[in-house]
């Protein structure tokens, strides 16, 4: 039986990244961030519209997720933020809330619930379950 290796979890990985960085990597990171922002803004606004939310909510989701991923993320290459599949699943999940006066509250509670579930999965180290999924041939 394959047993996943235990690794120590650093609750503040951004401190090690900041110490290892240089002025050159900072300038490259800023350029990459600006480039992604130029392309992502219209896309994120469209995803919010698909989900049935005001377009500004797509920008909020992207900003919050980018900050969280930059500070506590474990991968420099992981795509974070809204995607088309998330927008469609949100639209389907909230189809019953259409026309409700408190629709923004429903969106908030859905995103809060998803965030809480992600934190619980992280605390319980459920990510290690992926080691038991066979690779495709």
C-alpha cells in the first residue's frame, strides 16, 4: 500500500519567498501580474455575468483569490480565481434564487460555504487522497 509522505506545513510561505526574492524577480513578478490583469479583467467580468452576479463581483473574486493565493498558496503556477466551470456551477446552484431581493446575500453565503469547506479539507489534509487516485495510461 502506498503511504503518502508527511510534510511539514509552513503557515506563512510568503515570508520565505520574500527573503529569497530579489529586485529582478520582483520586477518580473510585477510585469507578469500586470499582463495577467490586462487579460483577466474582461474575462472575470464575463464569468460573473454568466454566474448571474454583477460584473464587479468577478473583480472582487479575482482580487481576493489572488491575494490569498499569493500569501498562502503552495504553487507558483497554480491557476487561481474564477473559471468558466465555476461560473456555470454557481449559476446552476443559484438558479432558484433568481429574482430574490437578497440575491447578493445568497452569493456571499455560497462563497463563504465553499471557503469553509476548503479550509476544512486543508486542515484534515484531504489533499493527500490524490495519491490514491491511479494515473491515466
